[in-house]
């Protein structure tokens, strides 16, 4: 099997295209994904029966979706794969890219099912184990995710795709220092030409530093990411979190507005509305919340939804606990990852179901996660459940992290002591 042979061809062609464009004009600077898209299309023009070129095009389009946060590129990738399968039905590389597209569209259960089939077909394929890791993480199957990630390391050592996945698992298991070390290893292994990959890893490192309360280092990494990949939507969102932590709310609003203009997704609008509220722009915040609710409800029954944000909106801003619980019940039926469990627990709490809320939040915390917002929720829930000692312990853990969620926890601690 010629695994990734077409990708090597596309990378070479993309390099030649970039060199030619540099020679002719510097007016347009293509991203890595755009160069690969152009290279794949050139190969298709040369030989329309080259199914591997269609696979390469689909993969490049999936990468472009991550660069831009535009889901339309996933649809284009699916169309390219359809061409590949018409020429070579069921070809392995095409099926593997199909799983990547399913993950991109947040169809995690379907992605897991297809990845398992591919794993049986080719048990030593590293990236299939990566997809098994991704799908299991999003569904809350953490033991299975860890097993798949370990297989990635066994098969190819400390490769970048394995390092980033193991790092995320370390974060979920509460080992922030270990996660940061692995992300740094992944960054050191990144090719200088892969600027989006580098910016993404830097953004993840900043996320970890922010979770540890280190806003100074987080900002340095985010500014580096934005210099590497200007206007990068992930970096803009995390830099806004730094500004919120610094109580520089108008700057956070500006960053989140820039991100929303580039990637007008419901979840991005929710974070903009929250920042507007913090900045004291209450009328603008209410307009943004209302628009967010409309957009979010339109996608609430598909995989790529903003249900987590919709739950929090109903629970914390709209005073609509019944609606929060209805959405949470729908989402918990799809997936039981830490963040969905947290949202479900908070919706139960808002509806006065304290015992069940505590059960769900403690299931999330049992994974090992160290997140100030989740600790804050756990503290409030334990307090209503009548366990003041546990409440103080959770709230203190939130405060010690000194990040988003810590201030709310601190306010509650003051009230109960």
C-alpha cells in the first residue's frame, strides 16, 4: 500500500508552486493548506483519474477548515472524497480522510465506528489510532482514548500527532505540567513551513499556561502564534481570555469581535456577548445573546453545535433553567465527556436537582481534570447538597488556579466562611 505517497507528491508540488509564486509576485501569500489545495488540483488537472490526488485535495480542504474555522471546506472535502471513491471504491487513504472529516463535523460516534473498522483492516496505521483517540476523548471514553494514544507512541515513537494527543489527555487527567512538556516537544518537532500547525500548538501551550494562571507566558505564546499565522481565530479567542483575566474587557471585546467577524459561529458570538457584559455594554450584550440563542437553536440537533454555550446561557444569563436542562439532556445522550458532564451538572443544579448534579460533576472530576470553572461548579453544587467541607475544598482549588472561574469561587468562599 502506498501510504501517504500522494501527500508527499502534493507537498513537493506545493513547494514548487510557492517558489513560483514568490518569483512572480509577493502580493498573495498562501497558507500551507491553500498551497496543498493548489497542488492537488494541479495533479487532478493533469490526471482526472488520479484518486490519490482527490484524497490529497480532501485532506488539504480539511486542513483549510481548521485554518479558517469555515465548515464549508468540510463539504468540499466530502465532494473530493466522493470523486476518489468513484475511481477507487473504498480505498484506505480515502476512508481514513473520511474519518477526519467526520471528526471535523463533530460526528464523533460515527467517526469512532469508522475508525474501528479501519483499525481492524490495518492494525498498524498510526493515524487511525489518532482518530480513535480523538473520537473516544470527545465521547468521554478516556481509558480507550489513552490506550489508542499509547499505541501511537509505540508504533512511531514521539511523533507530533501522538505528542499533541497525549498532551491533551495529560491535561484532562490533571497533569498540566506534563501536558505542557509534551506540547513543547511537539512544537520543537514542527516544520517551520507548517505555520498553522505551529500556531495551533503555541495556542494550546498558551491555553495550558492560562489554566495554570500564568497570563504573562500565555500572552507571549499567543502573540507569537499571531505573528506566525496572522488573524488566527484560535489565538484571538485565547488572547481574549488573557485580557478578561487581566480585566481589560474592552480589548477582549475587540479581539472576540475580530474572531467572530472571521468565524461567525454561535459559540464565538456567545463568548463575545459575555465579554460585552463584562465590559458594561449591557444593551449590546443582550442583542448579542439574543442573536446567539437564535443561531444556536438552529444547530442544536446536529453534531457541530453550540449546546455547551446554550446551556450556560440559559442557566447563567437567561434565567431559563428548564431550557438549560432540556438542552443538557439532549447533549448528554450524545456524549459524556468532562465538559458535557459539567454542563449537565450545572443545569441540574439550576433546577434544584442537587443530588444528581453532584453525581454528574463528581464523575467529571474523577477523570482528574483541574479546571477552575468546573471546581467552582462543584463547590456550589456541594454547598447546596449540604456538604460544606467539600464545597470549601472545591472552591479553594478553583481559587488556587487563579484563572477564569476563580473569582466567582472566591466570592462564594467569602460568603460561607
